[in-house]
């Protein structure tokens, strides 16, 4: 046994012990009630399953995968070992049960095909076709814990299907990383990306010095507080109106009530993280999220130009819905931290919803492609200075608690019907990982269909980011072209950024 393997065993053992201690305390209770957010995702109109596709370099050995799952910390986690049941009052609870892995491991021996439209060697299209079908399927059976693993043997791909009631993207990705290992030999478990506190010691440095510096510091702090109050009021009122009747003007990408039942297509847009870093350097204090939303704005404008038979008004607002992680620590979390009592980064669904508008501009209207990034940064900075995400989380919690899941589900459904798209972005592993001894070649994620005709989920892995573009194919028949619009938008911004950085 090598020291590397020993390190992996010890790290896995520590995670197992922390989870086992939690399990022991939970076994003292018969059933555990679902959180309000978990109950929301069980509503028929908001029933969400997260699908995570993991491509593997070598052919899949089902017995090896079964062994890895049986020995993983996932099967020691209470949520993955519990049935969802309803009591006599209709309230949902988790009840511990025995896991029969054969009920959760589903093996597909034959290539995924849609008639004669898919080439057996076109693995990406085949996997995307499978995921698109899963997004409109009947969901997961309540006769067993709410997760499955599909093995697409002909395409060297694992598909984890996990119900959103078990946790959000950050929780589930952190769990997944704890079940994998690095392949570079430095340490066993994948490293969790760290996020520096950019605020630094500005407060202490601002208070030092002469009296006029102190005066300016407090004046700036006062203005920041007033600005936060005004922006929060504006965004909160807008959020409430969206839940009632205000909606986007209809375009060729608009969905609506009932569209979640329509057939889906799925395409993948690929981005280089290095290209995104080049672009963000061209605009002071920009972030990867700013770049992503600038790319979305530019790409959607390109696509609307391509599809639009009627001229759209310049600056037309197209509103998206985004999820914001509300944990004390940004990004992915260490699993042992997620499972601690009173943790600042708890397991579960800990996110708020915000409205993110983009604005249509015809090709050539902005000679500088970086204008899309600059507008996106201004808008996202304003959102950061507000409490919109915290408001949406708290109001959802209160509505679920006092008015019930039916009212909360209806309000969330109305917000989705009155907007145009969904966007999410999760940071994945920064180094190559393996499932057992089989290296991972890609990681992609999408979810069940929504009333939106367009949903986009981006996940990064080892220097690149893949964005899954799920569309209602009767509304957006060409998601591959839309993916190309996004990819070209980033490349155009990169060229403009390189010219700016040189000057």
C-alpha cells in the first residue's frame, strides 16, 4: 500500500467518522421533517432532479463502480439512506431505510440512439439526448431514496440523478468530490477551491490616519448603507411584482405555463477558463461570473438577430433567474464542514433567487464587445449591494412555513413563467480526478425542465467550463447554434481584451 493510498484511506475514514456520528444521533429519532426548501422541490410544478454526467477515459466496469459506491461516504450520508414519506397530515419526512444498491444502479448496455439520427460514435450527442429525455421524465421513485446512478456503457459515462430535495448544487458537488480522488498522486481527495476575502483589512486601514480620512471613511460607509437600502427596495419590489403579474415581452426564446412538459433538446457550449480570465482582466475588478453573464447577453443578442423575423427594440430587457449561494463560505465546501452542527456552511438547499436582466443589442450596435461585460458588471455589482437573494430565501421560508408548500410553489412557478431563462454556475474540481482508477474526462450538469424554454447550467473542470443548454425544442429548435453564439461571443471578447491589455 502506497503512502498516497494510505492518505486517501485516512481522509475517507475521517469523513466517514463524522458522518457516522451524525447518523448515530439521527437514528435516535424516528423521522426527520424536510426543510422548507426541500418541500418546495417536491411540489409537482417545481419537482427538480439534478443530472450530473461524468465522462470516463476508460470503459466502465459495473462491478468496480458498485464497489466504489458501496465504500463511499455517500452511503453513510443520512439523506442518501432515507425514504421520503408523508404523514397523515401530508407533511414530508425523511425515514432511514436499508439501501439495496441494485435498485439505484441502472446499467444501459446499448448505445443511446434516436432512430437513425444519432451516430453511435457521437458520444456527446448521445449523452445529451439521454439527459434531455431525463429532464422531462417522471422523476425519481419515492419507493427508494431519491437518487440513481445510470451507467451508459457504450459511451463511457456515468449519470448521477439526485433529487433537489436532498441538497443544492454546492452540497451535491461537494459530496461527489468526497467520493472521488485526485490522480496526480499529491493527495487523495480533490482540493476544494479557496476564495479569498477581497475586503481585506479595508475597515481598519480606512479608520487610521488624519481626521479627514476618518470623515471620508464614515461618509463612504453611510452612503454604502443608503445605497444598499435603495437598491434592495427596488429589487425586492421588482421581485414581488414578478411573482404576481409583471412579465418579459414575448420573444422567440420565451417559455410559459406548461412548457416544462414539452420535449427537450440539449447542447453543450465549451469555454476556456483561461480565455475568461483574459477577458476579465480588461475590466477592473471584473469576475468570472461577470464574464459569463456578458457572454450570455452577447450570445442571446446574436441568436435573436438570427431568429428574429420582427425587429426588436434596442435595449429590450430579457430577464433571467439565477441562484446565489448564501453560505458563509463561497464556492464548494469541505464535506465535513457541511455536516457539522451549527456550521456557517450547512448541508442542504442554502441559496437565494435573484433576477438578472440582459439587454438586446443588434450586431454592430456596440463596436466594442467588452460593453456587454461592462453592462453585466454594473448590474451584478448592484445586485451584490442589495439583499435581494437573502430576501427571496427568507420570504420563501416564511411562505412555506405559514402558508404551505402549495402557495410557495405557485409563487416560484409564477416567477419562472414571467421570466425568460435560468442560469447557474458551479465551480468544479481544479485538477484531474478519477472514479476508482478511471480518470474523469468531463463533468456536466443540468436539471429537470422548467416553464423556461431555455435553461443554462455551467460547471468547470480542469481549466475549462462546459455549459449545458437545455431548450424546449419546439421553441428553440437549434440549441447547437445557440451554443456557437455563446462560444463566439467569448472569443470576440477575448480578442478585444487582448487589444485592450496590450495598450
